[in-house]
């Protein structure tokens, strides 16, 4: 009995979409509707099941076409999703955090929806390789490049999340300081505490339990020294002395910053290796290492963008929002390099993509 491979491929693709949808709902509901988020492997099971279905999809496509499934846009998008799933599983099992699924699961869901439902059927059908792609360098060059795109895109997504949460953190601190100032003014008028600018500096500063005075100060540490609460101190890095919740958010932001840095570092190494292997392959095929093809040009722009990101962190010592903005800009550059050039431009790397 002969297996209907196209039917099996369609089943695998639909299964991936359904599994990713369920996984996305789980991660978002777990993080939104649960106060204390404890680590659970349920989301990881959904991601692993999706990886198995996608792997089977690629294997059947490889068996049907007779070559490694990286000859057109459809296959490269499938491999990009496969690399993102591998990265997600590795990072989640290492860090034991569910937040990564909030970013990757909807991104993968949109990627698979675009791949399976938006691309025209002629781009989804496999076919024989063009002569220029009939080389062992196909696996070496293309797989490394797409793996680099996956790592860079994931690191950029984490940087975008960092910017969103850091902006929320900065907006929260002035609000809490305003509440503290109002509370202090009320207590000074009542004579409960000594004003901060009192001339009697020899009298020791009093302490006050803010949680019993006003529910607005529920986030403030208990029995803090009133004389320590000044606006410069709130603007300093010692915010955790007054706002315990800021400690958790600060650690979370640091985690996002480090995760983005490490992921982009891995992607940059793969990108460099992919560009070098592509140059060797180009010399064997076309007789020169570099021809300033649109794809090559944008790959070089992508390399410069993330080289500046790593330089700002390693040499400039930047952390936080500044390098995150560079990574956010790099997110757009990667998509232009990967899809924009091939969909809209003409060049030597237009095999299997839309022709204008």
C-alpha cells in the first residue's frame, strides 16, 4: 500500500497549527490568570509535540523530493519554525520559566499560519533543485543561515519584551512616589511624624508602619525610616528598599536582558559562519566570493547591526534599554534580509521565491 505523502504532510501541518494554538492559550492563560506562576511542563509537552509533527513533516517532504527540504520559501519557513522550537525547548528546560512561551508560541503560530494558509500552492509544492543548488553546500550554508535567523529573531523578541516591561516599570515608580509624598504630608499635618525639614536634627527619626495608615502604601516596606524616603533615593538604584515588588521586576528585567544578549550572541556566530560558507559556495558556483547581490548586501547590513549590538555591550558596557533598541531595530532588518529581499528584489538568491 502506497502512502499518500502529500496527505500526510497536510495532516502534520494542520496538527502543528492546532498544537501551537493550544500551547499559546496555555502559556497566556497561565501567565495572565494565575497570581503565582509555578513552573509546569505542560507547555513544554505542547511544544515538543509540535516539534515531533514538524520533524515528521520535514522528513516526509525530504523523502518525497529526494533532497534536503530547503529549496523554496515554504520549506525554509518550516525549517525556521523547527529551529525556533528547538531553541524554545532548550531555553525553557534550562531557565525553568514559562514567560518565554508567551513570546514564542504566538510568534510560531503566526509563522505556521502564514506558511500553511497564506503562501500560494505553487510555492508549497516541492520540486527538483535548480543546478546552482545541487551542492553539498546547500545543507551547510542554508541551515546555518536559517538557524542564525531563528536565534536572532528570538533574541530580538526578548529585547522588545524588555522595552515594554521596563517602560511599565518606569511609569510605576513616579506614581508610587506621589502616593508616598501624599501620605507623608498627611502624617506631618497630623503630627504623627516629624517633618523631614525639621530644624531639630538631633531628635532621632521616627518609624511608621505605612500598611496600617493607608492601603495605598501596601507595597511599601514595613517600618521604614521616614527620613530615608526622598525623591533622589527613589530615583536611585535602591528602589527595592521601599518597593519589594520592584525587586522581582528588576530581576525579571535583568533576566530578559541577559537572555536577549546570549541568544543574539549565538545567532551572530551562526550568521558569521553562514556568510563565510556562502562566500565559499559562491566562489565555487559563480567564480567570485562576493558580488553585492541584494541578499548578500542585506546579510552584511544584518551582520553590522548585530555587531554594533554586541560591541555596545562588550566594549561600551551598555545594558538595558540602549542595546534593546538596537536589537529591536535588528528585528526588522532580519525580516527584510530573510523575506523582503527575496519577495520584492531580484538577484541570485531568488530561487523558489515569488518572482516580480
